[in-house]
C-alpha cells in the first residue's frame, strides 16, 4: 500500500513524546521520508487486567504511524509476563501463573482498540502473543541466545546495579527477560520497536539479537514516561496499582485525572491526547500566565473522557465534578476567609490559627492534609491560585470558604 511521506506528520512522530531514537533520529526520518513501508511493534505485558493512560502514549504514536500506512503490530507478552520484567524495579517482580495471565489479558484488545482501529481492513493491525514462539524455544536455543550477552552487560543496567549496591537479591531468571523480549524482535522481524524509556535496555537486546541472528537493523524509539517533573515519581504504574485505566467509567476517569499532580498537566496533554501541539501550547501559556491549574486540569480531564467515552459522557462528568466536588453543598455556617490570590498557603494556615508555626504549616502541606475543592495540594506547592468561593480544607476539621479580594 502507498505510504504517506508528509514531512509535517513525520516531524510530529519524531518529536512528540519521543525521548530518544536509536541509532539516530535522522536515520529514522530518512526511512520515513523514503516511502518504504516499515513494520513497527509495541509490546505490553498483562501484569494487571487494565491498560492505563501511560500506555496510551505508545498507542497514540502507533496510531499516527498507522495513519501514514505503516505496518503496526501490538504484541501481548503473555509468556514474558510469567518471567516478570525487572525494568526500573528495586526488587524482583512477582511472577504470574498462566491462569493469572489469562485473566489479566482478557480485555486487552478491547481496551487498546479504544485507540487503535483493529477493524481496519485496508491496513490491518496485527495483534499477537509472544507465547507463540517463546514457549517453543528449547533449552539449547535459550543457551544460544544467552551467549550473545555478557554478565557484565546484564548487571550494568541501572535497576540491577541499584539492587546490587543495596545488597538486595538479584535472581538468575531475571536475566532471561531481556533475552525473551529481545527474541520477540527476531520472531517478528520488525523495523522499529517502540517502548518507554524504562524499556530501552530490553529493546536494545532485541536490536542486538536481530542483527546477529537475521543480519537486520532495527530502530528503537524510547518514548517519554509520564512522571511528575518535580518528584520524578511515575504518574501511572500497573505494578504500583496507580493510573487512569482506559476501561474506567467516565466519572472515575475524570476524577482520577483531576487528582494528578499539577506539575504533570502539560505532559499528560502531550502524551495522552490527540490535541495538536499548538493547542497544548495554549494551555502551557495559560498556566504560565497564572491561571489556576485546576481550571486547566478540568480541560484535560474533559478531553481525556471525551476520547474514551464521547462528548456527552465528557460533559456530564465535568458537570458532575463541578457540582459534587468543586461546588458541592456546604453547611451554611462554614467560616469565610478573606484572602488574596495567589494564595500563600503557609501564611494562611498560620493566620487562620490552625497551627502556630510556619514549619508546622509546611508539614501539613507535605502530609497532603491541605486541599482546595477536594484536590490535594502537592507538597511542593506553597503558593496557589484561587478563586472566589473556593473551599479550602485543612485536615479533617477545618474548612473555609474563600472570599478573594
């Protein structure tokens, strides 16, 4: 089929949500502009029974590539999930049984299908399971795969080095994971693999094996992870049980998006929506101009729900949040507090005589005990924008309706 070589579309593919392209971004650009139909794959292990917004970054990138006419493969790691990916882990990942894997992956295609069109007959998207080839490898073949890597290469990966330094156990079977994921590239004979930056080591293992076993070069696209840019903590993690699932109800999806850290708003716009980068920049400017992050986050939550549940469900979720959370019924005798905006939380807590020192006030914020309109204030946020009528809660006992001068 004909491949679209639109330079603007290709430039967005090479920049949006991209952390690194190996061996070079210029080389991949040349391939995309050549008109050659490339094969791309992204893998996901069913370590939980849901796909979350953090995964959507890769599927939205695949959607853009699919629109250009390239071959797309979604690979479910039903075999590798039973080993456990050690990437970015401070301890061994719990190994899953075959039965647990089957339960977890039951609705994966339906969830991923909220982004990728598996019904397309012109440019069909493949949906595969790596047990198809990994379960058939003999022990001799696995030994042969292992001979392509040294122990030094394995223990040099960041997660392993940290565990060794901390004198935590490092199990031999964990070395098999990058071998198995690497062999996926050989079995699929792909041109490009896409994965988060935490998968770079595994993806490079695939690049090594594909070159040695098939004499074929493979590009690696490492996509950005959804992280709080201040704390470095992941906003979405299956293993930690956090994140906004693609199969959640509109209300749950909306409220969880509203609970994301303010510092991550723009990155979620970039990585998890189809809005143009120009539209995202307009939200970035609104924040830079001092607009309340809550209002920009409202726009984000509205867009996220619209993508997965449609316009009407998105409008209803927004309306419900405003009426039930932001403007919920409060007692007639709630105390009013006259403030200015931006609001210095530390000064306000001391002035309201909740505690008697600025240090104690800072501890309240750090402990997550301070909320505005039922949204927890991030520990690093001491000065926030507020609007007339906002509800400030400090701990469980103190609530104030804010009168902004």
